[in-house]
């Protein structure tokens, strides 16, 4: 099996064809939407870390447990 690499000009010609552009657009919109939702969850998790560490260090284990389960519930609802 022989494979050949595409030159830059061939890649430009290939990428400017209408079906390929349409496919890229159709794939990029859902990706942008899902990454936006994932970014919110990542930010929420990063914001939870100092709260969890502070309460854990202060010996408030029940508050840490409550906050943890709240985050789990929020993440499940948000990802569904």
C-alpha cells in the first residue's frame, strides 16, 4: 500500500470544496456548544477546590461532604 502526502496546494483545494466545508461547519457547531458547557463545569470545579480545601482544613467534614454531593448533582444535571 502506497501513501502519498498532500501538498499545501492540494490541501487548500480539498478544503475549499463545498461538501468538505459543510462537513466542517456541521462538526464545529456541536463541538463549540459542548465545549462551552464543559468549560462551565471545569470552572465550577476549579472554584470548588479552594472552598473544599478551606472547609476540610477547618475540620468541617460535613460541609465538605454536602458541597461535594451538591457538585456531583449539579454536574449530572448540567451534563444531561
